[in-house]
C-alpha cells in the first residue's frame, strides 16, 4: 500500500490517515500519533508526537527506521525529534521506550541514485523518465563533464562535455534539452543525441529557465531580469524583480503564471508570481533561501527552502498555505517523473523519493 494519499489532500489529512496506528495500546506502550513531515532524505529531521515515549520520563527511547537506529535530538514523553540515519529506507518507524515498542508508522525516505555531482538548480526529466543534472562548478570553472544522464535503471553516464557553468535545464516538446550557462549568458539547445547549438545569447547571468504552453522560453538573469524568448528567437524583457545572491529558479503554474524564486540576503524571501502580461506580485513570503520549484497536477507548489527554520521541501497549496513536506539539508532542486516519484538534487547528489504524486505537465 502506498505511503501517500493523492496530492490534493492537505498535509493534515495525510497525517491523520497514516498516524492512526491503532485504537488500543498496552499499558506503558508508546504510541506515535503524529509524524512531521512524513518524508525525508538521509540526515533530515523528523518530529514525532504521541505518548509514552519515555518510561516514567527518565529513559531515552530508541527510534528505528526499520532496523536502523536514528539519532535522537530531542526527547520528552510526548515529543521526539530524530535525524534520519544512513542506511534508512522507506518503511516502518518505531519507538522503543525500553519496556515496549510502539506500533509502526509509515515514513518515506529518499534513495540516493547518483553522487559526486554539483547541481545548483532543478534536474530535468525527459518523456522516457531519464534524469538530467549538472556538474556546474564554481563561477568560471571548466569541468570535463558538464551534464549527466541517469537512465531508468539508475545508470549514470556523461551526456555533455565542456559547457561552462551549466545551470538551468528544460525540455521542449520535441525532446530537445535547453541549458543555461551563467558564465556565458548563453542558452544552448541540445538534441537527444547530444549535439549542441546556441539558442540565445546575451542573457546576463543566466540561471533558471522554463517554457510556457506556447513554447516561449523564459530565462532568469539573476541580476534582476526575466527574459522571454519567442519561438522565432525574438528576445523581450518580460519582468524585473529583486536581484538574487545565487540564482533564479522558474516554473510555470496554473493559468500560465510564472513562479520565480531567488534567494537574497533576507531570511524571509518571496515566491514571485508573474502574470502572462508581466505583472509581478508576491505569491508567498516567508521562506529561507528558496531555490528549485515544481508544481503537481493539482496546482500545489513544491519549493526547496526552509520554513520556520526547518530545511527541506515546502509544499504550498494554491491558496499559499505552507507545510514542510520533505525534511533534508542541501536540497537545491526537484522534478517529478512519469513514474510518480520526485527527483531531488542536493549540492552533490541526486535522490529519488517515491511520493505517488503526478507532476504538472511542463509544456
């Protein structure tokens, strides 16, 4: 049975469905009543609420993800905070208070499928479910392999060489990959066979990219400009927003509105929403260092960011109600796959998390 309900359910409904693990427990037996959030990557922190976690309030309980013991960060009879240990997998979480073990609850843990990389934005997933990500490197650093392809069997191979500071990735309907170079201010078009050509130049510090329904390409110049490149290659200034200290990240949501994140020196950053006519508004403010973002088919927005000091992936409803959806450090980007999983990129790796959620069709 899936760990997840349909994506349109609220976080509270999902927790109620998974956290009620039994009506009866024996005397002195711990009971987990709530798990927040219900998904994480290795090193992420999860909060448990319930009862009987410590025997008479004096002992330290043992929390296990399957057979793997977790690091206990906070302990009280009714609340625990644990760190997901190396080797943990999706499955059952239990609390042992030294006298009894709680009924298990279901949690989802991401699986690392590639390492020794350097992504700084969203991965891209083609129609066949192949994953593309980057070794971006420091500004001006040239690396032997710039873009990697991870196939459905989780085999990683080099896809593109000698592209300076690849950053944003996006596919068009014909399966061609578009890549921004923040060093050159250039957008490249790459065929499925890996043949590269220049699509547009003069894009400033080109970072995030995204297509609209008409296959116009939008490019975020992190110095403050969102460019629109028409299908005939005419270039327009679409909107201007506050400059970013890192990169802009772009995704189209409902009603052809463009959503943009770009971390600043503030710890209380915006998610911008830009109308088809270029009018800029704030969809939500209050995230720390928001980066990669993606929509599901129900219009919920997922953002790599911190919320109230907790780092991971934040989910916002169409009404901009936030919740921490995935716990984990170093997450910079995300993308949904045709197999209803979520691909996360960290500062050095690619992680797959089975969420049973359909992503929004990108173009």
